[in-house]
């Protein structure tokens, strides 16, 4: 069976059911309808509001993502190669990690105001932990024998870091990055919902405030599109940086 | 190398000379590890001397200190008692004149064949042009032409072993320490790799210490076979294998001397295997 056609069939069935039952069966006030949402979305695109608000969210997400990922990779490498430091900082990191990061939003609003900075910091905090933990695990998981074999070749610490530790950890780093994409959006969108007059989160909140169900759905569609786009970018960078993994997925599994 | 061979075939008379010129010497070596505060002895009273150019195979049941022996030659850990002497000097810290190969090939999955072989050359700081030439040479040597740009995940087990061997030879270590490198290969491939190893080590005059579980392999490859036994382990027998340096491993199967030697090793090993089995049961 052609997977693509199957998916398309499910998609069409779903939307047709939604379209037809909206009105006769369910109050459109709650569920709106695909045609209405499409119209609203088109309106957002034409008026340029989608791009102005979406742009803000993209900037927040990307800046937070890059900031959090950079610091996360750095700290992960540092602690991964320095067991003593890792042990000393463990309680602090565990305490902050166990905190739902969104709970920090009010504090960040107090510190950084309701501007773009607060969303960037919130996003960065969320991304930091995911990337840091994965990088740290990656560095710890480096094959000890592998390192010894390189030492026999005369390798020093900087050789080990550049030739083994970092490339080996990078797969874990990317697992962290891929996990982070939806969470990075949580940071930006929640930040916007809580306090903002710009961004897709604001658009969402604003539409809900006017009881505009189609508007809410249109904003959700925009957020989904953004998430998929970011995910695709991360994947693209991944295959670029790790060409040896490219055709791994195409091969049949073997033991 | 003829000197080494003579020393092996006439063990009694040449022993003193052999010691004087030995490349690797173990003098009363014992090693214990501390696991959770309890010292556990891995091997004891090992006395051994290996000539340059010799191929020495090491057999014995698991856990009797065969790998420990290799690690001490490589300087990855120091003996608890006694001394390991390499080329007239006590081994202290990583011994850069040795190369290590284990059952897993330890190729870097993010580098292709050329990139993997380049690792030791990059560490040495060899200029790029020279490096390229040397890598081409090595690829030819191990028969990996046409797979220069393949990643380890795209290679078969045998080709990965070849790549690992090329990388090992790239930095030209004097001594090859091999810890069951061919254990995971099928019989035919193993025989081919054995042939390659013997050919290359003879041609490049390498000293080889080769740990294996396979007694046939120990006889086929070695000029000499060390039998380890006991927990903690020690060398219980040092068997010369006078099959000649330029032997054909494929033809060995038809050689009665080969079967005699394998049979002798089996007879010698079986009691120790029985002991080990009983020891485990108790």
C-alpha cells in the first residue's frame, strides 16, 4: 500500500467529517470548521499579521534555542570530562532540573520585563537542560577503550576531545536538540501567552479572548507549521554534520 | 629473526643470549586490582622474555590474566609487583611503541576508512600530502582499495578488521598487542586475516603478542605459545612451535606436525579446563 495515499485518505476523511458535522451535529462556536479556519489563516497571511507575529516567535525560539544549546553543550562537555566538578554541582543541577521551567516565567518577567528577552531566557533555560543532560551523557558514554587506544597512538587530551569525545557526543547532542524543538516553542509561546502583545502566542490568546474559535485554530496551525519547520532544519543540519548516519536508516536491520 | 627462531628451536642453550637481547621482559610480575576496596589478584609470578620479531600466542581459560599481560606491555596499568621491561627500560605510563587491537575494532564511526587510518598520523602531526600517500600505501597493504570513502557501518566485519589493522600499522608500532582480534569472524575470513597478519608482521618485522581462545589459531600463528592457567593466573607452559616462519596457514591443516602440536595443547589444557569448571561449580 502506498503510505502517502493512505495518509492523504485519513486526512481527507478527518477534515470532511469535521467540515460536515460542524453545524448540523456540533455547535461551530466550539469547533469552527476547516473551511472557516482556512479562510482565517488566509486572512492572517494576506494582512501580514502571520509573518509579523510569527517572525517574533521565530526570533525568540531561535535565539533561546541557540543560547540554551550553546551553553548546554559547553557545560555538558566541561562536566563530562571533569567528574569532581560534576559531583560538586550535581545537587544544584538536579534541583533546578526538577523544577518545571515554566514556573520560572513570573520571575523572568520581574527581571527582564515583558519584552522579547524574557521569552528568550525562558526558552534558553528549557533548552539548556535537555541539551546539557544529553551532552553530558554522551561525553560519559565515550568508549574508554577507544580513548586508551588513541593514547597508545600518542594522543593528548586535546586530541581526545576533538577526535573522539566531541564527535562521539554529537549524536547525543542532536538527540537533545531534536527533543528541544517542541520545548523551545513551549518557552516562547507560554511566555507570549502570559505577557505580550506580539507573537503567535499572543495571536492565540487574542483570538481566544474574542471568542474567535477559527482564529485560535488558525494560530495553532501556524504554531504546528513552525514546529515542523524547525524540526526539519535540525534534521537537515544533523545529516550534514553526521554523514555516516545517513544511510543507516535505509539499511535492513541486522544483529 | 633467524636468531629468534634458533632461540626457540634450541631453548636450553640459547636462553641466556635471548634474555640479553629481549625486547619485552617480565620479571616476577604480579598484578592485583582493587574492586570496591578488596584487592583481587589477577596474575602472579610471571617471568617471560620475548625477542624482537617473535610472534607469541597466549592461550588459557577466561579470567587468568591474558589481557592483563597485554595491558601491562602497553603500560595501561603498572604491575603491582615486579617489573615489565621494554627495550631495556621499565615500562612507565603509556608505551607508545605498542599498538593494541581488540575483538571490537574501535574504528571511529564518524570517519570513513581514510579518516580512520589518518587518526594516528594526524596525532603525529604528519603533513597532509605525506599522510595521503601513506594512507594509500596502507589501504593497498590490507587490500581495502575501493572502500576509501566507506564508513565503518557500511563495511563487513572482515573489512572493518582490515581497516583497524591498517590504522594499527599506520603509526608503525614495534609491537602489536592483539586481544582475540579475529574471534568474531567466520572461519574462512579468520583464516584469511591470520594469513594477512602473518604475512604483514613478518614483512614489517613486527613483534606480536596474540591472545586467543582458539588453540588451533595459537598453533597456526605462533612461533611460541604461552599457556596461562589458574586464578590468579600465571604461565604454566611455554611451548615452542617449530613450524617455520614462512608458513602457509591454509596448508597447515594437512601438516601432521600441526595436528600433533594442537593435540598436545589440547591434552595439556584439558585438565586446567576441568579445574576451572570445578572451581566455578564450587
